[in-house]
C-alpha cells in the first residue's frame, strides 16, 4: 500500500527496486498490474533488480505481457505447464466479460487443480457432479466480486477503471488464493453519504460494505443512468463463502486494510496510501469448497415486520 | 427469430398448442395456451442458454428477460421461469425479479412461478423477493407519510435521470 502511494505520487519514469522481494502472490501481482496500468505507453517503468525466480513467476503469470516493464531478466527456459497450480493474470474491462472470466478462473481451479471431471454424470439427488461442487462457490464469489468492482469502481468519474484478476493453488497447504483488484474510486467515496457509515474513513467504509444491505445505490432512484441498483449483499455473501471454505477475505481500499478471519481485524496505514482502488484477496481451502452451501450463507437478518411473500416453485 | 407451433399433451391430459420462440436474448420463450381453459396463457422462459458453464451472474443478462416477463404479464399471462440446469447469483436474480417487485410490489409474484430450482436458487429467490418487497412496502409508507417528493439532488447523489 505504501508502494502504491509512492508510485502514484511519482512523476516521470519509474525504477522499482525489487531486490529484497521474496514472494509474490496473486494479490501482489494484480495490485502491481493495476498500479502500473495507467503508466503503460506514457512513462518508462524498470525493475532491474527483480530476482530471477520471481521474474520467471511473473512471466509465467503473463504479467509482462500486460505490463511491459523494462530491464527485467527473465530466464529463457521453456514455459512450465502449471495449469494445475495457477491461473494467469487477466484484465476485465466490461461487465459483458465478467461471467466468462469468473467461469474460466473457477473452472481452472476446480478442474485442473482438483482433477474433478467436468463431464462426469451428475448426482441424481443434487443434480451436480463433483466438478460442479468445487466450481460453484468459486464462480459465484468471483462473479459477485467482479460485478462489484466493475460497477462501483467506475463511479465518481472513474469511467476508465479496470479490474485485474489472478488465482493460484498452493498444493503443499491445499490453499487457493484468488485476487480481484480495481483501480477505481475505492469504497469510501461512493459510501460517503450513506447513513450506515459512521466515521468517514476507509476502514469504516470497508466494514460498512461488508454489512448486509449496504450499497451506494440500493435505491433504484439512486442508481446512475443505465446502472442497476444493488441489494448490497454480494460482498457479504462472498465473505461468508470464504469463511465456509475455511478461508477469509483480505480487503484493501485507500489507507484501510481489513481481514475477515475470526471476528475481523482492521488496520489503518500510518501514512496515506494515495491509492483509492479496491483490492480483494479470497483465500480458502480447496477441499472445503464442495461443502459450501450458498443457501445457508445468504443474509438471514430480515426485519421482523417484513410481510410474508409467497413465491411459487414448481417442478 | 423463428417460431413454430407444437401440439403438447399436458400432465392433466389437456391438449395445448405452444409457440416456441427464440428471442433476441438467446433464451427460449414458450407460450402455452390451455385449450380447455381457453383464455389462460402461460409463458415459459428457459434460462439455460444464458449460463456460462452452469452459472448466470451478469445483471445485463437478466434485463432483457425481465422485459419479456413484463411484456407477458402486461398481456395477462402467467410466466414460468425455468432454472433447469443452471445456478444463478443473487445479483442476477435481483435484476430479474427484484426490480419488478421494487417497482410493482410483491403482488407481481402472483403472476410468476419458478421451475426446476436448486436449493441455492430457491433460497436466493426467496431472499430477493423478501428484501425488495420490504423495500417496496417501506417506500410506500414513506410516500404516504410525506407526500412531498424527496429531492435527491441535495442528498449528495448524482443522477442522470431526467
């Protein structure tokens, strides 16, 4: 986050010193891509001291294809087939791409990483096969997070905001990490006048966004032209999915950082980050995905005086 | 667009004629008239063509389907939305029926039925229906209590609506 602020405040060409860098995960990769994107084609960005193994990893994740950083030494060895462990960095700029992007990521993790057969016959009772049970909670979460980013990032005049996604599986610990990062307006600006926002801080905005039914455009009249109103439960449900899959969310926006593990922990950076996009990392255990039942995770806290609404289901 | 007329024997032994239409949305909309009941029309909308994998998430996919639903209801038809083989996110379902309920009230659900829904989809539909119905009722109460229109330009939100 500090680096984000420094990069955003920098003018002219940029040299990033990554000599002390030891590890990059999908969140770091997508955040860096989102940060450097506005500079592509206009300024020169160099990373001359990037360790070889990290350069190889970033090259494998297609980072340099998206962000042409100079002075990076990339090993000339053949591209390893790592489809069973990672899903390369990709950029999503339109809502029309979101379903496909969510499906591709979820499918890669569910299929390649779990060896589940997509075409296996479904279970008669549930109608799903093993692949579906791995894929479904991931695709649901990714779809909602992508939609959130593509919708809200472009408020406050940030029409050119884009979303970066990447994913990786760590087989030694059985963990899946998925990252969705946008370079839009962040969470605080759209929620600034929301009655549920206590303090006007980035941390408070993150906490408000995690609460059910908090959205900057929940009322249809408040939606911008052509925009849909949101119920404000996408991030809430995704957080519960991560928890049900024995994981958590890490959410960053502005100078605020929030972990959803346990009862939740928030931090405010001591220095202004100078970056207002939203970065979300979803971490979960691969083997816990099939047990996630989204029907049990929807916000159930409805007002007591809500009228009974009969809905007809037929088979 | 194409259309054809099929004869279908329904569960109750009724012989019905059905028009099968491909729609601009890529979905399939079937209009079934019950010969015996005569005036009753039921429109069946299948969502399977909209799925990516087995999931439908995009709000923009729901908008043309909602317009088909509104058109069918305005002609006095019942609409059956078929979720056979698909899952959906809360955002999609909200765009599909939440907007209808918010604008028309929960009574619009009397003209709707949902078919072949998984447990997840049922729960999502019920959640959206209850949540948007609650919003509709509260908005009606607020409008009754304070008849002057609320000036959104002073609330810090911008809107490009005329």
